[in-house]
């Protein structure tokens, strides 16, 4: 299978956009502060924008599309026409296939968990002069950053997997090569033997 520049471009661009969005989500994490209610003696949490939730979900979707495109083209390594056996390209393709999937799943988990946690807002109130201190739930720092790092690792694994898979893919020739050799060995000597017998009779 020849390497397709368009597949390279699609996978790379989707990963890079997802990476930028994950970085943006980390920088735009929701913050909250406790403010007193002007109508009664209670306090409540006031949150800022939920932009990082949107960024994280869009990055999640872009990574999913990129993974689907890549493994749709390569038939997810398991359903293709066959790879050349016993070569370094095949070994590398299997290795980068595993790296691609592990980093992809890790990035998706970070992006989804971060988006869900960032969207959660503390809704209860507490007495302003009470002994209980109100705590506003916010997303811990570093979740989206981890998702961004795993996105880059997924990009590296995906590109190298596609490249090595393309070099190791035989397009079905490896599978039927032995059959062709068998036909050559078994079919052609028989007519030659028949001609030899006819020559001896003459």
C-alpha cells in the first residue's frame, strides 16, 4: 500500500488542532470564588466561563475522527490483506500500533474526564457566619495538559504506524506468493516430461 499524503495531512492536522484545543482548555479552566448573597446571610460559588469544557470535548471528537480515519485506511492492522512476515517494518508497525492506541485512549480519557469535571459546579450554599467553610469544586491543574501531551504522543505513534504499515503492506502478494511458486514447481515439469517421452518414441 502506497503512502497517501492526504491521510498524513488529515491525521496530523486533526491531532495538532486537538493539541491546541487541549492547551487552550488547560489555560481556560473554570475558576470559582465564594461570594455572599446580598439577600440573606449565605454564601455561594460563582464560576467563570466553561470554555475549557467545550475545548476539551471538541479535542476529544477530533482525536476520535483521526483515529477512525487512520485505522479505517489500515484496516486496524488485523483485517488487511497481509503484512510481510519476518521484517523490521512489520515489527515496527505492530509496536507503533500499540503506542498509538495506548496514547489515544489515555488522551481521550484525560480530555473527557477533564471536560466533565470542569463542567461540574458546586450548587449548595452555606451560612455566612456558620462554622462550615464552603468549598467550590474546580478541575485540578494538569488534566488537560496531560491530555495534550498524550495527543502529541498519539500523533507520533499514528504517523509512524501508518508509515511502517505502508512499507510492510504487501497488498496480498505475500499471502499468495507460495501458491504461485507451488504452481511453478508442479505444473510446468509435467508438459516437459511428456515432450521428452514423445521424443524418445520418435
